[in-house]
């Protein structure tokens, strides 16, 4: 019996019991759609989380510090070593100093970061007003919102162009050899911008300006590698030199690990519905077997082999599985798309950024479709084997 004829018979058997077949296919559709819907939520939340904290360039950046070591330092010699490592494209460095900033009668304690404009270019900085320094060798500064407000400014445009007195201390470990006492610096800096940041008060000033007061060693460096795949190798090289490293890739990996577990939990919940649907299919095929005992007997008497009977029932199971899977996938994608549109509409109406809460990768859709077919095949094995082993003489005697 050829495959086309077996498929035709299977479709005829399914169509002969419309209500039962529709209910069975509907059960599989709901199960598959439910899994797709739940896991799409996991994928969507994962994508939103990783996109919010990291872009491709950020994943290529390694933060390097001396750690607690008193021997290992980040200085010009160390920078040259970093630049000579394989896969390193760029090295920038900075320092962190405890200080204060004052205007008139207002004074604020905070952190003073010595960072050149090339360092700031690796950061995603948004400005409420103004911009980065005009020149790394001038006495200019950028404040965050908290510092600006505590200096008495709510309209940040009024602050740009004015001068603020910045005071800070350079600790001895950041100075050259032989310097045992910290250096205290206090000078006026022109404000070039106010950052859209509400953290504790801090300011940026050009690192070159801090170096002019005797700074030799730096607090940390950022090393940009050629690709995110090269991050691990370069980190190992830096750690072998005695430095402590961190990377945003660590955070992204942890988020991905969390969402992998979250997706497995959602998949487990959704699988309950699919298992119930598979039991429904098993019931349908078993009833079909009982109803067709006499028909199968006549088919065997007329020369149909047990293998053909087995293939017929397996084909019925696969047809039901394919129909249920396709409908379920369409249903899950449609519900997700409708909810994405609804959420996006609310976001735009309230002035927020539209995001896709539900996201289904093509690879996952293919996996769930293939898995449903495998489950359908497994469900159909027992009824198919039982049908193929029917003894026509015994069956006719029973009839």
C-alpha cells in the first residue's frame, strides 16, 4: 500500500468522526499554543532585560582594577601592556577621587571622576543640558543632576557655562614614588554639561587636568576587545598579569541563566496541557481501533499487511499532531502579537517606550513543532501495534 493511499485513508478516517477529531485537534492546539505563549513571555522578558543593559559594544568592554594589591598598579607602563595583548582594540583609563563642589554659599560632597572624553565615549551618557568637554586639557566639568540640584539649580541650562569650585585629594598611592602625603587640589572648573543621572552627587573632570597635579597611577581602566567572543581570552590574560577584571557579559550571562530556568518552569507548566491533549489523542486512536476491528480484519483478509495497518494508524496520529501543532502555533503567535500591540499602544499613550513582552524565536517554534510531532508519533505507537497484530479470523469470530 503506497504512502499516498495510506494518507488518503487516514484523512478519511479522521473526517468520518468530525466532532471527535475536532476536539482532539483542539486539545493539541490549546496545549501547543499555551506552551508557545508562556515560553514566549520568558523569551520576551529576557530580550528586554539584556537589551536594556547591554549592546554589542558594551559586551566587548572589560573593566580592569588593581584590586586590593599594593604591588600591581595601573599606570602608563601597564596601559602599554594592555594595548599589546591580542584582540585589544582600545584602552582608556580613569581615576576616582573623594571631593566636594561649591558655588556661592552652596557646597556638596561627592565623587570626582577624572575621565577624558575618549573614556566618556565608551559610556552611554544622556545630557539634560550641554555636552562633553570642549578640550581634555582645559579646566572643565560635567555634573550629574543631584550635584546640580544641591548647588541650587533646577534649570540646568542656567548652570552650563558657569564656574564651580571643585576640591579633591589625590592619595599617595596614586602619586609617584617618594610621595607619601596626599595632594589637596581646589580650583574653578567651567560647567559644560549636566548629565541625566539622579545618583549620588558626582562630577567628571578631564583626567589630563588631574595628571597635571601629579597623578601617576589610575584607579581603573576599560579595555575594549575586537569581539565579544574574545572577551574571555583577554580577561584571562589580564588576570594572569595580576589584575582584577569584570565585564558586563557576566551580568548578561547571569540574566540568561536565570531566564533559562524561568523558561523551563514555564515549559513544565505548559507541558501539562500537552500531556492531557496527548492522552486525548491516545483515547481517540484507541476508540478508532475498537470501531475498525472488523474493517481491519477484512483489509487483512484482502491482503493488507500488518505493517500497512501500523502505518495507517501512525499516519492518523501524525496528521492530528500536525494539524494541532500548526493551529496551536498560529494561536500562540496571534495572542502574543495582539497583547504586544495592546501593551505598545498603552506605552505610546503614556509617553513610554514600546516593548515586545512576547517574543518567539524561529528556532523555538521549530523545536515545539517537531516535539509535538514526536509526541504524536509516540502516542500512536501502542494503538498502531495493537491494530497491526489483530488476527482477522479471531476478530471475525468475535464479530
